[in-house]
């Protein structure tokens, strides 16, 4: 089974990462999740994948804006991953949000 058949969209991938974070990230940490997803998005851009072929069609920019308006009331200069770790007090706890 190919990778894209096993993980056809973002929710399927994230469920697998949540179930076995050590396999995907080395250990349970929000920054590792950020690096994994950034790597996927970078590879898609680097290889100029057409929008329909991209993984899950997740709107990362829109999500960051939503997190900022909903959870970053102090206007800290943190992205959603760093904000999760900050609000929860640790990388591991931020991963579980």
C-alpha cells in the first residue's frame, strides 16, 4: 500500500500521528508536528504539485488566523504550535490539545 493510499487526507494522517507520535516525530512534541507538516507542504511546493494533488487541501494560513483570533488574546508573537506549547506549559502537553 502506498503512502497516499494509507493517508489520503490530513485528518487520517493526524490520527495516525496522535496514535503513534514516537514513530512519526521521535517523541511526543508539538514542534515535531510542526516540522512534519511543514516538510510535507514544502515538498508539495518544491515539486509544484497541482492543488487537487496536494495533501488534504488544508488551509494552514486560515488556520493560523483562526487560532490567533480565538486563542491569542495577548497578541503574543507565536504561531499555533508555539502558542499551544506556551498555553499548556510544555511541548508534550501542547501536542495533546
